[in-house]
C-alpha cells in the first residue's frame, strides 16, 4: 500500500472511529496536515477503496434533529494489518517547500517596505502554527509516546525557526533594503541607457532622412 491517502485514513481510524468530515478536518487543519498531501477530493475515494478492500467498515448513525445521518468509519483487523505493513516500508525523503523562502531568495525584486510586511506576517503564521501544536499536545494522551515525539519534534522545529526569524529580522531587512536599492538603481541605470541609445538612434535616423 505504501504511504498515501489510504494509509493516512487508516492511521486516523486506528486512533478511533471517525466520519469523513472529521478525517478531512484532521488532514487539512489538524496534526495530520504535516504528513501526506491529501486534498478534499482524495479522502472520500480513499475511504471508498478501504471499504471495498475490507480494510474499513461504515455505519450510519442518527444525528440530531434536522441534521442528516452521520456515516462513521471504523478500521478492521485486516485494515490494522495493512497499516502495519505500510508503515514497515522505508519512508520517502521529506519534501520541504516554502514560497516565503523563494521570496527571500529574490528579495532584490521586492519593495523593502512590502518585504517587511511579508517577513512579519510569516513570523505570525509560524507562531499560530506553534500555538496550534501546543494545543494538540495538551490533548495528547501521556501514554502515547509516538504522538508526543512527533509533537515535540514539530515544536522544536517551529520554535527554532521563530527564534531565528526574530533574531535576524533587523539585520536581514537592512540587507534586503540595501540589496533592493542596488537592484533598483541598476534597473534605472539600464532604463536610462536604453533610453539614451534609443534617443541616439532616433537622432541618427533624422539626420539620415535630412
């Protein structure tokens, strides 16, 4: 099976029964959003495949008055075996992608004032993610060593990143402003040179025509 959306759903169900909506929320916004890319459109087909293969079951529960019935999924013994088999494989290399770091690489193309807004917004985003992780840790059972390890890992990574960003803020924004100024000056000089060449060519053409 390998590490894919089906494995992710089995992992969540191994921790307790859940509806498709609850699984989607945990994948998109909760702790499971950091592991495997899983879009809204991929979760329900994955659950349907798990049902087809006998790795999960589903039951309908009557909801509150005025609300539609809930479909609650459960993992089967065969599903737990499939999950263990999938987890026994070597993990793929981690993928880290950041639009923020791409912007920092080409900061010479961004207005320094706007760059400061981008920088501070990114710090706030990291702090919100750390706060969410802290809340998840408080809900984590003390006996669940695996979940606590993952939470501690995430807290260490985010905390280190936030400290780095704050410590380097003034230094980097100053460097960004200087670099951006040099780049802007080069663009102006280039534009003036192009304009001068165009003016010279135009004058030469008028002399030829005369």
